C-alpha cells in the first residue's frame, strides 16, 4: 500500500521501465520510487522542499533529482513514452486547446537574469524577452499555461508565456509539442480535429490548420462575423463550425482542473520557467499513470 499522493504499485509497474538506469560505473541513483514519491508529494501539496516528510530522505537529493531531470528533458520524455500508441483506438483523434493564468507566489520572483543553459532544449516558453514567463495581467503577477489535451482530459502538450500574453502567442509552441510515439513508425504529430474557443479564431490559425489537414472547430467571433457580413459577397463564406463537436471542448478545461489539483501547478513557486514546466510534466505523468492503471483494472 502506498501513502497518499505517492506512487501506487500498479503505477510503479508502468513507470519503472521508463526511468534512467544506473550507469555501469560511478554514482548510482538513490531509490527512484522513494525520490519520485517525494517529488509527487511536494507537487501535490505545494510544501517547501525543506518541509518534506523525512520518510522521503534528504530534501536536497529530491530537489536536485527534479532539477537534473528538468534540465535534460527526462520528465518530458517520460510523459511522452506514457502516451505510446494511445490514439490507436480513436479513429478521429481530437484534441482541445486552451490556456489558464497561474498566479505566481512571491518566492517565484527574483531569478537571476542569466538562466542556466539546459542540456537539452526541450522546454517550451514564450518570447525571448520573457525567459522566465512571468508578467502582470489583470489577475496579478503570474504566468500563463497553454495546454492541449485529448478527449479523456489527459494533457498532450504544454507551453508557457507571461500572464498578460494573448492565447495566440502560445499556440504555435503547443502545436509543435504534440507528439504520440509509436512502437513502429514515426510519431503522430497531427490530430484529426482541433477544438478551441473564440480566442483562437484567427485567420493564420485557421489557414495553418487547413494546410495541415486538421479540421478546425472554432467559433467565429462576433466582430469577425459583423465585418464579413458588411463586406457582402467579398466577405466570403463563414467558416465551418460543428456545434455538436464543440461541446467536447470542456475536456481540455477538465484537463486544466486535473493539473491544478497539484498545488505547485495551481500556484507557481518555481523561479525558473524550466522548473515550472517540469512541475507541469510531473503532474501530467501522475495523471496519465492514474488513467492507464484504471484502464488496466477495467480490462481485468
């Protein structure tokens, strides 16, 4: 039996083969399950690293494990491997895209201007002028999390921008991060259909989706409809919109709610953007593990 917020036995069976192995020589990893359970406990509760329960071991070991795997892209790689062939049973693979503003704690401010250089550039942040993806919006000091999720409310891709940025700013990075690995063949990077709200009703987005063969289910904004009608025949036809399909867009909103059950996601405590992205990836891993183990229980 596992303690609350930690890895269950069924989740550990799925996760263990995806973790880095001990090197043939040199330092060996501290027990993966104990350290990852400590990381999950912190992300779920939002406690300071120094206040982690002693059963997880030295807090510095746990923090450095998270930081090291954030720098080299291990957390993102694990999240990708958990999605292996998960779209096969869906003949019309549909994703939803949305964003949410995350308030930043006062401890998230004050990072040095020169961020550490990641070993692998697997992070997804906004403009280069905002390397830590922090800014001020009507919601206060914070960051904006952009997310794509499937119809099971499981996160697929993510990116960060400053809190005041428009949803359009993070769209390209989210779409570029969509990736479903295959046991055989190339990864899948294009959904069949994309669901989005009026914030994504942009001509460039609709054109780009059309060129990639992705059906856009995005409602037309009121001002766009008015301008089109005012132009008469020169305004062209209205974009196709499937109202019944659009009802499924709440799946991405539920995915956001699942992520924000982790208090370290709902409130940003991390100074560095790559560390907060790792927090999102760790919460994503837990969501996928929980969902996959439920599927196994139903099949048995």
